[in-house]
């Protein structure tokens, strides 16, 4: 886990030198090698050390991407796609050096097919930008990982978020991709049809590949109609187990909840302080229902009955948009709220996902682990699909504290795997979870290596991520 997987690989110094010269001549000011640009394009969102690229290219079109790939492929120089830099497991680090491909200028919505409920976007479009541009159509894109991430990055990491319990994850909402492969050619993985039996499912192969198989140049997404009514609210419980059991009952009864988020006592304390709230500092569920006025009211009433059965407080329900937005803004700021509990410490954010029936067991055992080892570690989760996050606050300058934090993460992952879960519900593998992927899938990782070697024989697409191909990754 962690630091042992963030190690430098073998640098192709001769090839890097040639590529730097070619890209500077071809792209002028759109290619930068200054320290500040390189710092901004390495990992900064956790304690994993940054590994800087040698240069940053600001691409503006698919033709730009093809040119960059062809130059880098000819000289066997690594490429690392960069969206907004919000990933959490070292995805944008450059352990072997190379070129960071910044997609912030490829941020156009190319085609809105309102009748078909789909849209084609460039990878640099962010989720908030997309929904702003869709507002007049009566449609929206539901995947919401919290951060205002780029659609390309969300596709590459198979992101999900607070709406996943109703609308699924990126794998359920990407219809087609265009991707530049190692030979510098652009392929299309599928058409816009909602289903197909035409050959291998290449779309799903690239969704979640974390930039290791090719460079995405456009994404076709499934859209949803904006609900007629949205209602939501807050309900506190006497224990984490009671809250989790209420979630399990809600899902098993088939109530079509759109969001159902779990925040433990420490997370509620952090959110109250950071966002100016005054909720009880008890294990709490944040919920949201989408539908008509009648169905939303019915779903709320059904949940209220379930909450009462498990000792929950009165469900504080509202359809007021301003109040709901304040609630969800506090939820999206949970990371920063947690960091504010101890500003002198760093944070290690990690996630696991278990079958919904084991959620209560996994969270309760994790809380006991936190208490036993004296950690300051709030828990927040997308409880409706069994996915939860722990943010461990620790001193990253103290090797003993780093070792304690990493040992905790190892125990958390072992616990989730033993319950039939996964080492990551949405963060992805990157560098930080490579060893846990091996534990989870065993020999299947060798098949992933074979696919990687087949599509990227020179290991130039985001090397050192997901799994190691050799001693240098």
C-alpha cells in the first residue's frame, strides 16, 4: 500500500529530451516545461509524494492528441492524461517522467441529442459545466463524485458518487468513446445505440482503465430527465449500526431513493463546524428522492417508518431547493471539513465497497479499529450501494504515523475483501491500491497485464498505475 508503490521507474532520458524539443517546436506556448506547470500536474490530493512530468501539453483537439501520441510513441516516452487533478490514488503522477496531457482546453459540448437523451462531450468538460449547459433542455447528467471533476477523468476512473444508488456509475452511463491508441490512430468503441451485441465491449474496457490503454478524446453519455420534484432531508440515529440497518431495509424494500449518504458522529461534528450547520452530532443519513410530488412524498413517508423502526429521530424533510443545496454542499465539503478538524495533519482518503447486507458489519468493525488505534478518522459513505470512505488524519512527516495509517488501510481492505467486497468502490487503483488489487483478483490481474501489453507494448500510457508490469512498473 501507498509509499512502497510510489517509486521512480526507469526514465528514457534520450527519448524525453527529443520529445521535449519536438513538442516545443510544434506547439509553442501550449507546451510548458516550467517548474510551476509541472508541480500543478503531479499528485497533490493526498500524502502520496508527487512525481512530476517533464512537460505539460495543453491540447485543443483530437488531432493535437494524435500528434502528441505519435511523437511520444516514436520515442517511447510516457504520457499521463490530466483532467482537473482531483483523483486520490496518484493517477496523475509520472514515475517514469514523460508528458502530461492537459485536457482543460478540450472542454466543448459537441452534440446534444435531447430526443435520445444523450450528449457527446470532449474529455475536459467538467460535470458542473455540462449540467449548466444542459439546463435549458430539461435534462441532466446524474453522476456526482463530489469534486467538479472532468468527464474524461470520471470515465477513466469509473467514478460514481452520491447519485449512484439510483443512476449507477460511469460504466452505466457511458455509451461510446473515441480513443487514441498507441499507434496514434483514433478509434470509436461503439455507436450511440442504447444496447448492442456487436463484438467485444470495448467501451467498458476503456472505462476504468485509468489512462493505461489509450487517451480518450470524446465521450458519449446517457442523460436523464430533470425530476419534476426533488425532496430530501436528514435523519439521525442512535448508532452507526442502526443507520446502516435503515439503509439496508430501504434498499431491500425497493424504495427508489436517489441519494442516501451516511455520516458518522465525527463527520457530523466536522460538517457542523465547517459549514455552519447545527445538526445532532450522531450517526446521520442524508437522503434525496426524485419523482413527482406524490411519489416523493410517499417515498419520504416510507423511509420515515423505516427510520422509526431502527430508533431514528424524526426525519427532517424538505422540498425547498435552497435548504437542500445547503445540505448537499455540506456533504460535498466533507473532505475539507474533516481536514479542518486538525489542520496541522495530512489526510489519507480511502474507500471500500461491500455487498449492502454487510455494510453495517464493515462500518462498525472499522469504527472499532479506529477507536482501538486512536485515529482521528471520520467516515462518510454512499451507503445505498455499500460504498464508504474513511479520511485518516495523521502526521505525514512522522514515519511511524505513516506506517500506522497504512496498516489501518491494509486492515480495512482485508476486512472488505473478506466480506465479498472490493478494495475501491470509486477511487480507482492508481498507485495507492496496487497491492490490494492483487489480493482481490489474484491471477485475473495477469490477464489485465496481457491486455495492457497487447494494446500498449511499450508501456507509454500512464505507466506505474493499476499494476506493475516489471520491477519498474
